[in-house]
C-alpha cells in the first residue's frame, strides 16, 4: 500500500489495460502495473463509482469517463 497517501490521479478506464477476460471492469493499475482496479458499485443503487483504489498499492484514481461507463450499462 505504498501509494495509499499519494495524490488522486485522473484516468480513463477505457485506456487502462484489461486485467483478464473474466470482467470488462477489472483493469491494471496505471501506477504499479501489477495491482488491480475493481470499479466499485454503490451498495444501495448499484451505480458504478467514480473513485477507486488499487488493491495492491492503494493508488486512488478517479475515472474521468465514468459517465460513459454508466451509460454503457444504461444507468
């Protein structure tokens, strides 16, 4: 979790490398390149969340294309 206190970075989810074929949303962390971004959902509404953290290094990211991601789901 070496980047837990690092500044938030803005990324385009669409531009990040896909983690695996099992999920469209899982992407590689743009900072440590070994960690995983999962794209959280609001527990009440199921809405994709704009902010995320790498499960390995803790880097905080904000998806600048969150509206496009939500639109893809029809939300």
